[in-house]
C-alpha cells in the first residue's frame, strides 16, 4: 500500500477540507460539483463532468426532456 498523498480529518459535521495542492491538481474551484464512489475499501472522489446519457460524450451537450444528451444523439433521436 502506498503512503497517502495528503491526510485529511473529518470534522464533527462530517466535512473535510481538500488541501489546496489537491484542488489545484484536479482544477477544483469553489462551487464545483464532485461525485463520490466506493470501491471495496476505497472512497473515490471525481470532479463532476456532465455527459450524454446515451454515448457518454462530454462535448456539445443539450438538455432534452430533463436529460443531458449530445447533439449527435439528439439528431439521431429526431
């Protein structure tokens, strides 16, 4: 097991602060959304990036009936 890059503590309200070095490395800014996943004994934090619900593309997105869809898939639907 490799040593931790940073060590963070959780406060009594369940919060933790991401150190500046980590925020800069992953280009996280105030107000950015992040996703949390678990994998066995790991907690995975990932910067949220919206993508098409059909193909996973993250560029040229539109909202279609409350869902995120890329323009190519939207054209195929219609």
